C-alpha cells in the first residue's frame, strides 16, 4: 500500500502570523497569571487531599474553583458576560428579562424535583420552632414575601412563569394555618400599591411595597394581642431627591462595570430616608436602656433589610423593632444565627416576625434549613 502523500505546505500569511503571535502572547500571559496566583495563594488544593477526594472529583473541582479566581479568568468571565448581553441580550444563568427594562431572578421561576416535600419539611420546621417559642412565652408570626413575578405578572411579557407554581404560596399558608402557626400572606397588600411594588432591575420591593407590607404585618401583630412595650420607633423621615438606583440583578448578571448607557435601563428613584435617632433614658433606672429595648424582633432575608421595611414597621406599630435579618440569608440562615446569639439569649423578645421568600420554600433542603431554638 502506497504511503499517503504529505499535505502541501502553504506559505504563512501575514494574518496567520498575527493570529499565531497573539495566541502565543495570550498563552504566556495566562501562564504568568496562573503561576503568580499559585505563588501568592495560600493553597490551591483543599487542606485535606485524600484518595477518595481524588477519585470522586472533589479535589479537581476545588482546584478548578480556585483557578477560576485568577485575575485573567475573572476578567475573561466579565468580558464574556458583557459580550453576551450586548450581542444576544443574554443575562447569564441567574437573571431573566421580561418586558423591556424589567429583570427577574431565575430562582423564583424554577420548578424543583420533590418541591412539595421540601415545602412540607420547612413548614414542619416552622411549626416546631413556633411550639418551642410558645413554651418560653414568645409569639411567632410568619410573613411570606410573594415572588416578584407573581406580583408583577404584567411585566413578564414573553417570560414564562410555570403554572405549577401558582399554588405554592397557598399551600404554604394552609400548612402553617393547619398547625396553628400565625402567618400573613403579603400578596394582597403588595398588589394594592399604586405604582411599582418591586424595583425593575432588582429582586426587592420598593419603599412603597415595603411600606404596604409593614402595614399588613403591623395589623396582624395587633390582632395577635401582643404587648408592644414602651420603646419608641426612633426614626425621623426625610425626603430625598430622585437619584439613579443600581439594581442587584444587573450586578448578578455581571454587567455592573459596563457604562451605564450599555447596562439594562437603570431606574431613577425618589426615596425617603429613615434616620435613626437615639432615645433619651426615661428614668434613672433606664440609664442603660434595658427598659426601653424593643420586644419585637425581625428575622429573615434581605427583604427585611431593604427599602426600610423595619423602620416602616416600627412607625406603623409605634414601637421599636429589632432587625436581625441577614443579607443573603435564605429560609433558615438568620433564624439559626439569631437563636444562637447573645441578643436572643439575654434579652428574648415577646414576638418574633419571621420573614420568608416564596422562592425558597420548594428549593432543595440545605444544612441551614435545620432551625433549632436554643436557650
């Protein structure tokens, strides 16, 4: 059999040489950055490298995660996200666009396998917490924040919200009511807001949305008959001029470093500032403030730390409210931290408001979801 003839050698073109040199430069820059990162990083691999970890991919996954933190990898990812948005309108895996200017979090549109059982497990956890708190003379009120896509469906346009999610909120409320856990669905209050209830490029509610929710929670607290105490709200309200407000969904899409004119259309928002004012001691016995401490505590997610929900709740009740919610917390994050804290152990409240997101109710169970009341 005759040997195959070699392919003819074509002369290198100028364009080909430029591409080859450019590729070599990029490879050497990448090598230099990776070597520099490896030399300065505390450790590239997990502290405990085991044979099992090598075989099941744990070590390689950790190495890939560490290497993704190199400057060149982070810069390349930002460029990729920017090009995806500018050329294809792509916002990455976590963000979806509805009508022009309206962004939504992908998490609240997810349909999870075994989601109903996950919701039932969380409802049982809340009921157990409520019973334990009641044994210590502490009341619990659960306030659930509906999805932005549920409250603002007119701004979804072609974005699809699965029909199977329609009954999620009602299922949660009915399960808690069946176990005699006080719960307030904020949906009706949020739908009554004139104007936008949620920010267009953010996952959170506007100040008016938070204010409507605060009024609904305050009304339910009064119906529970909880003694509110003598502490004052301690807020002065000031009007602020309209200003550009960056949305967290733009940041989540990785577009915050683009020029503003290239980003999804930003919002100009007029807002109010709730300025906290220290309260003077009412008597010589209250010099350390113990008698004037709030006996209502809020735990929950970033909804309770955004748009002045807690100051508006305090003003609606006419009493101080302690805010123990945490940014980035999901179902049980702030609850676990609060029940383990000195604030709870040393000065337990009369009432705890546990604010929860609808989108977290059916998500897979995580370690932080196991909430236990400690005393």
